[in-house]
C-alpha cells in the first residue's frame, strides 16, 4: 500500500471581483476638470492597460480615491475648483498607484465613480452642500466597463478640458493615501530586502452609507376627466361621498355609476350612513379633476376580504374608479368587467417564481398557488390489503394581513409557473407597473467572486545534499562525510554517551555495543592470521592450560582482537592411545569494551534547508452564499461496512487536503465575507483485523469563522 507522506500546508486565497490586474501599470496621460452644476468631473485619461481598479474613502474633510496599478508622470493640483472644495490634487502613490485627493472647505466632499474603462476613469465630485444631477434613470443599470465609443452619457464621453498643469506650491498640506517609509542611513551598508507586494495597504473600514439604492414612484392612479374646470369655492360637512363624486362628475360633464359596497363591508364603518361613507371638504380655486381624485383617495372604505388584527383595527382602502367613454365607474370594489385591468407575464432570470410571488404578496397582492394534495389510503384487509395514493389538485390563496402600513399592490392577482419560472400579474396598469419595477429590483444577479487558491507544500526537514561521500584518518583521528553530513572523531574510539556514563558502575563506562545492530556475529574456528591485528601467530593452547583463555575484552591497542571462547579436547583411543577425534579451539570477537581515560571528541555537522512548492493553483468562481471545495486527496482503505445480511462494502476514506471556501456575503463596496475551513489528514499506521489490514488516518482541521477581506487582498 502506498503511504501518504504528511505535509504542512499553507493556503493563500487571493480574491478578485473583476479581472486581475495586468503586470504593466496603466499610464495616466492627462488630468482634466469638467464643471457640472454644483461640482465637477475629474477625468483621468489612461492608456496601455485595462480598466484600472479604484477604491475611495473619506477622511475628515478629505475625499480620497486610489487608482491601483497606475502611474502618473506629471502631478496635478488646483485650488478652489468649485464651491465647497478648497483643493484637488492628483499625485503618485507608491510605485504603482495614483491618489486623487479632494479637500473640502468645511466638510468632506461627496464623490463617486461615474465611469471606468480602458480609456480612463471619471470621478464625480461635489461639495458637501449638494452634487450634480445624475444622468441615468433611477432604475437604469449603470455599466462600469463599456467602450468609449458606446458611451452616451456626458460624464462618460471624456469631454475636453484644460490639460494637466505643473504642480504649484501650496500651503495646504495633503497627507498621502499610502505614505512612503523613510529610513535614515546611519552609515551602515544597504542590505537588499525582498520587494513588498504592490498595491497592498492597510485594511480600511467600508464607507458608511455606501449601498446600492433604487427607488420607485408608488403614487396612485389619476383619473383623467378631460376638463380644465376649476372650483372657486366649495365647503361641505359630512357629505356623502357618492353625492360629492356625482356633483364633481356633473361639473366635468361626465356620467357617474356608483356601486354600493357589499353588506359585509358596511359593518364596522364609523361615520357612515345608509348611502356610504361621508367626507368634509373646504376647497378653493382647485381643478375639478384634482378634487375628484382627492375624494377617491381619502374616502375610507373597508377593503374587500379584510382581516382584522388583534387590536380590532382594519385598514382603510380607497375607492376604485375607471372611466369608459363619458361614464365614470366608482365603488369600493368594482366588478372585474368594470375595472381597467391588464395582464402581464414576466419570465424571471435569477429569483424563483415562488419567491417573487411571496415578495409581491407582502406588498398587498394576492397569490394563487397550485399544488397537489397527496393522501395515502389503505384498501382491503389482511394479506390482500394494499395502499393507494390519491392526488387532489388544490389551490392555496395567499394574501397579506391588514395593518397600519400601506399595501401598494392591493387588487393585483399573481399566479406562478414553475416550469417557465414566470409570474403572471393581473390588475390596474399603474399597479402592474409598480409590481414590474419591484420585480426588476428583486431579479438582480447574485454577486460572485473569483478566488485564486494557492496550496503550498512547505517542507522544513529536507536535507540539502552535496551528493559526495568520503573519509580519511590521521593518526587516531577519523573524518567522514556521508552525503553532506560531516562527522569527525578525535581519538581511537568515540566518546561515551551520557546514558553509558550514567548507567556504568565503574569510573570508566563499559559498553557491549561494539557492533552495529542486526550484524550476526560468527566466532572464528580457525587460527586467524590477519586483520584486525597484525604480526605474530596464534597457536593452539595446551588443553590442560586453561589460563591461556582471556576475558571477553579487546586489548587496549586493538578492541576487536579475538580470543578463545571454547576448547574441545581431542578423543584418544584407550588401547592404542592414538587420537581418534581431534580437538578444536573456538575463537570469538570481544563482547565488552571499556572506554579509555584519554581525551575523546566527536564533531557532527549537517547543512539543512527548507523549501516550498505550489501543489495546485486553481481559480474558482463562487457566488454569494455558495461553497467551493478544493481537494488534494488519496483514497485509503479503512475496513468493511456490513450493508446487508452477507454483503460487506469496503470503506474508502480520503486522506490529504480538503479546503472548503464559504462565501457568506459580497458587498457592493468591494468587501467579501468568507470562511476558510481546511482539513489535513494522512495515514498514520496500520492494524490487523479479521477483515485484513486496516489503515488508520490522523487529521487536523481548523475553522476560521467569518473573515472580511477587501477585493484584491491575500489571506494566508
């Protein structure tokens, strides 16, 4: 089985909401100021790169904008360019950055990014008292990256203006957005340092109020009477609404058809008579059409199918009106044929039809949801019993609860289609228009972020080998180099270890570890005549002279000199006296050694270095609220799982690195909230079981929690 080596992992996630910056910085060739109303546009003309990244922030009375990966050769500065603004300057910041600083007179100016593309960047800046009127519609999407020839707004066309002028002397100091570090030279030699990553600065809290805002005109429908008649003076007290509307219709030379409210709606009305609700008017010099619409809006009638809350309060509803030819139809709830109704079907892109219908229902619309009610019924008894499924089509109506808050979509009917992911709206044209605008805001695309994940294997235990091995000796000293690891012994033997000295009962320690572990020592049975000793001759001792055998120690000059370990006398014939079986002498190597008292030393050195390599470098795109997983694993067998009576399934586990990236939120101001959850596991050892060899896995995991980082930052 292949063993998976444990590794140490460092994870670096680089976030980018847009395309990454190119290596060559964008050159700012010209700076212009274009007045527009209460403020002006700061135009930075660029070339030689893609649309640069821009970040802006307020500091006291100063508004700062920082353009990443850009350079400017000629700084720009101008005093009092507009009311409420004391100074504007465009200066370099660091090696690859341009800083735009606008200083307000009494308060921080109001600035925003009007356009950004390959041709340049436009900032719209105004004093604290107000700003210029935006050119786009309230509900229109503002494109950020559009070609210069396709832009139609005045601020995005890069109009001509005075060119950048030389930087004059100014008495107003402006703090740099990214100050440069000043290190005084103390006469010491300059030591080269590793270059710092460009375009990285300290984390800054997002500006307060930097949200995407869109508003919708929710004013009610106006009935056009087709007349310019005006009422010089009209005073009424508790007049029936029906009579007032009839009087105004006659003044406009129109007919009126008024429908009475249902009997259930008359209960609980305060101040109502038999002919409907009443109203008091005190009008002077007002048009008949405006007064007619005023009465329709303020007449309080109970809404159809109103639900009374716990406090007993029922929300009032306005009268419904529709003009057909020269006749006005008015009533608390007009029949469907008398209403001015249209039907519109909208196919949604991002949001689901059920969620969109639920959102519009909270604004007062009514939704009809079709579903199938499933019932299980048992038929028969005993062994013949069986279960049948009964499906009943059912329509579930949903409507909002009445309260004190306005319900602007009251009277709109909604039906959904799950297959086409569409909603069908039915109601008055004005309310259908409001519902369509609400769906346009709701059907926005979820933001997504490009995460560049670098998984680095950092190995701090790797040896830097020289790939050479040699040894030599001088006298009693010996020097050895084995693949870059050097070892030097001073003396004929190595010095004893602390354990050998502490465990010895004598002054000089005695050891029995003369030979490497695993060496099978065989005694010599013949007369040795060579190394490890030289000279002389070993004779077979006299059998009856046992004193020739010495203890199992080597000599001082040669610790490995063998000695006699066993003597076998010869066998003689009892009659003839001749030797029938010759004797033998067994020699063996020493098994004990006592360290000498002279000086011994050992020096060991080794050059080690750590290195790192990138195992994988993927870039994953994750939507807001989604999770991405990066795996570098190997399958390991961990046993069997019994899934049936006699069925066993192998348990296969993953060992290695598993990195989960959870993107909780992506803000419009360029901040990302994410969670990084890495898990590292590796096989540790194996155990034997009746099913076979089982591999045990050890692991480490960490959960970072919610971390907020800015676009372009690196998290390690």
